[in-house]
């Protein structure tokens, strides 16, 4: 009788490779972790450098600007309340004539007037681009408006000097220089900023708001006025404040058309001066450490403080808008 065939022994299985595979995966993962750590370190260094630059700038301007009051002995009342700007001369009591009130009034005057001029045009253009003709507006009108951003400020100043100033002179008389000419030039300069940000604010309003309003029987203009603009109001206010910040800090274009007379303006068509115009004309002519140079740094400190105040207002408006929109 033949012997029974014994089944073949199973082939030996390789030893489990789990530990080796885990180590291989760990080796492959290590470069990713290193890249993440490297990226985080570079990002943190850039953020720290930017913060350091801002703090250094504020400290430097404050150090030189406060020297007017701590080293030169000029009082806050005479600086902010004085109406005569002539640092190389003194009054009867021997105090320098460094009244900055005319420049402060001039800066706020052109800023507020330019904002009033640009507001209806910017809002109207934003409504047209988003609500009326979005295809034409996005492809043609918005790019044309944004082209103004790339034009140097000296070009706006030359246009104001050759067109706006003679026009005002022919209509209102006088020299044509003043707050009105400066405000018109600034309005054209800040128009792209306010318009672009207003377009983004209106476009961010949810479509369901419009559909709900139309479904309730509101007309198209009622929907735009009562629903869309009110929902986009925080973003529109942010656009206006940023436009005011740009207008408040503009120097060259305003200097060319405002007249540069450091006196309190008696009308919109009499020469005036702003903080930036006085700074640009005087900073390069005085030696560091002199009283006149310290006073100019004080003007720069006022300008910086107002810019920071505008930025703070923008953040507060943005935070309030975020709470309103949920």
C-alpha cells in the first residue's frame, strides 16, 4: 500500500516589517516637520522685524518731536494754540513763534473737504459696478478708476496747477491757491482707494439679502438703499477713513496748489498750508538738533498721531461691522 502523501510544509513567512516601516515613515515625515518649523520661524522673524520697524519709527519721531517741549522749553499752548509760524523770530517775551494751529486747520480742512467731494462719486461708482452693470463695471470702469493709483502725485499737482488753480482764479478771483484747489486734487487722488474698497464692501453683502428684499416687494433702488448700503456701511466707512488717511498724509500735490502760507485761511480760495507742506519745505533746510528742526519733528509727530488715530478708527469700525454681520 502506497504511503500517504504528506502536505507540504508552508513556506516561512517573512518577519513583520512594522518597526522598519514605521521608522521609514518617520524619516520621510521629518523633513516636513523641519520645513514647517523653518516656515514658522521665517514668518515669525518677518512679523517681529515689521513690529520692530514700526516701534522704532514711532520712538524716533516721538523722541525728536517731544524735544520741542522737553528741551527747547516751548509750551503746548503756544505750539497748538499759536497762530503765527515763524520759528526764526520771537515774540515780545522772547519765545519763538511756532504756532502750528494754521497748519493743523489746513490739514483737517483739505482732508474733510476732499472726503466730502469724493464720497458721492465713489459710492455711485461702486453701486454702478456691483448692482447696475456688473459686467461692464468690472471689466471697464473699475480698471480705469484703479489706473489713477499708479499716477505719481506730482502729476496730479501739475494738473491742479495748470487746470484747477486757473479755473478757481477765473471763477472766484484771487490767486486760485487755497483749500478748495487742494481738496479737489486730493479728491481725485483718493477716489480709486475709496471706490475700490466700497466695491468690495457692497459685493460682500450676501445675495440672500437682496433676494429677500425683492421677495417682500421692495423695488430695486429700495433694496440698494435700504438693504445693501446699510449692510455694507461698516466697509464703506472703512473706505472713507482710509481715504482720509491718504489725504491727510499727502504732501507734494497739495504743496503745489494750496499756496503754502502758514496763516489761518479766511476762505476756501485764500492761500493756506498743511502739516506736510511745511514739513517738506523746511526739513531739508535745518540742521539736526536745532530748535527749528525739533519743531518740524513735532509737526511730524502730530501727523503720525493723527494717522494712528485713523487706523484705530478703521479697526474699531471693522470690529463693529464683524459683530453686526454675525
